[in-house]
């Protein structure tokens, strides 16, 4: 039986790294004949994965999408010019926010061009999903683009007066979209700003049994980085964004009294902080800077006895790093920054938590790894935490889109 047509829109596929690439490739592989619309091209590694998944890749095509894409390019260029012009804090906040407002317009126009392209190429009944959608102008996206599902991962920029007025004019378009938020916290933010917008909480990341690391991968990875079996290793994966708390990890590392191998992979990183870490007496730093290929990320996780996730209090967005731990089978050491996430992880033998900012507590957990390793997540851990498989996610998206139509 042929699977219903599926269109996956991802505006950021030209940038290597991030969980969107992995999730997109998993969905495309599970479907078998998806159409992927990428307005700025596709990074090489992701293109290889999409070819293996027999997915068709397209840029925005057609008369109307071309006009929308051109307008989006012009708006993005204007936003860049405005950011440079109003970067100084001597300007009023309204002017300093203007570039971000123009960026929201550019993102909306890009999404609309991609959605219209997907509907034209795959047919009007195809399930159309924007995997990384803007947090604003949802009604306008529905009016200009047509019916689609949109994943909004976090609310970074809110609408100012002009965009709010545009949103009111296009409010009827909100009935043509379904917004999916990865956590209840993000859903709450969206509902507060858009009370008439249909919003559901739904995990974005997916996990499949074949993702799990095997023992031979672990042995090979530890041998590559020369990590003795008697010494503990942890990994820190992903870019160092402001909501991540690297100060608490630095303070914890300074408290160590036994050797610890620390594998750091991602971009951007803080070279000054890394230099301080490399100088700590008990830390053996293994550094992999820049966007890292998927097979290298697997090797980093394979070498680690646990992955560390430290965030600042109140961060409620979905953690792809937690899902990485679940799907790959890696123990987790995580801050209690999100009460909902902490509650969902409670009682899991493969998880250890510490209060945000508690460097002594984190140091104790790192110290214990050398003499009391944590068990690895079971194959059922993803289902226990509500993380869907790729096939389950496609079934949910397809049925939700039928309801939307």
C-alpha cells in the first residue's frame, strides 16, 4: 500500500548540524517517498541521507512561490542592514527590535513559498509540515501558503504593533494551520500570545530502535580517544548557547579529585573557557569544534559513560540532547532547570539530576561515574518518555492534517 504523500519543509537544511537534520532524515526514511522543500539548499551529509531515503528534494518553484521567495530574500537583506544600523544600544529599543520584526516577515514569506511548492508538486491532499517554523505570523502563513502543520520550537522574538496588526488582518488563516509545540511550556507561551490559534504539545524529536549504540561502537570510540576502562568519560554536545550553563560545569570540573575525560563537540564554542578547562589538573579534554558529522556525534556518545546537560532555570524548550541519550542508549546527567522534564525523568535508573547552579552536586555525580557507572537506558525508555518513533510521528502528522482539512 502506497503511503500518503508527505511534504517536509525545512528552511535551515543548508546549515550542517542540529537535531532538525536527524529528525528530517528519519521521517523521510520511514516514509520512503517524501518530498523535501529546502529554500537554501541542503548540506552534503543530509543530502546523502535523503538520497538513501529515496526522498525528492526541491527548492521553491512556480510563479507565486518565486515571488514570495524573492520578497523573503529582500526582507532578509533589509533585516541584515537594519541589524548593523541599529546594533548600538544608544538607539531606542523599538528600532533595535525592528530587524527582528523584518526577519519574522522574511521567514513567513519563505515558509509560504515552500508550502505552496510542496502542495503543487505533491498534490493538494499531501500532508505538509514545516519542521522549523517561525513563532509569529501564523495566520499570514495560512493565508499565503495554505493548510499545513508547523513545528514551533521556541518563542525567541514576539510581534510588535505592526506585525500584530498584520496578524489580526490575517486571523482567518489561523484556521488553516496547526501549530505543534515540543513542550507544554512552549505551548503555553504560544497560547498566551495567540489565543485563537490551534496549538498542541507534541515531541519533535523521534527515536527508533536501530539508533541504539552497540558494544563494539563503544569499544572502538574509547580506543580512538585512548580512554582507559578505569577512567570515566562524559560528553558535552551541541553549540554553547546563552541558555546553557557552562559556568556550573566549569566550577564542577575544578572540584574533581580523579581523572575525567571530557568530550566536547559542536559550534559555537567558547575558546577561552575551553582553554581553562584544558588546564584543570584532573580534566582530559577531547575537542571536536565546528558542525560535526552524524557518525562523529555517534562516536562521541559511544565513548561517554554519560552525557551532561546543564541549563539555566526556566528553560522549557525541548532538549534534543535528552532524546539523543534515550535513542542512543547513553546515561544522562542533567540539571533540574525544567520542572516538567525533571518530573518525567524521575525514577529513571539511567538519569541523575542536580539543582541548577549546584556545582558541588554536579561534581559529586561526575566523581561517582568512575566507581559506580550508570546503567544505560533500556529499549523501552523512549516510549516511557513519550518520544515517538519516526513511523508513529508520520501517522500522527497524517491524521492531524486530515483533521485540519
